[in-house]
C-alpha cells in the first residue's frame, strides 16, 4: 500500500489502483463470451498464445 501511495503522490491521484477498481465503468470494450470455445480451458491447442515484443 505504501508503494501505491508513493506512485500516486508522484504521478497523481488514481495513477495506481487495486486491480479491477472502477474499470467496469470506464472500459469501452466488453468480452465476447459467445465467441469463446466450449473447451477454452481443456484443449491447449485452443488457448491463445501471447508474447511480448521487446
């Protein structure tokens, strides 16, 4: 909590907040559950692969 306070004092109120705090009202997108596979957690070939580019 102290680290969050330091970041918020440096970068402004609300710069850092707990996960999911107030995000539902602010987001402009929504999850498309109807596009999800019925086996989305049981078949590894259907799990999306994401990697970061450095």
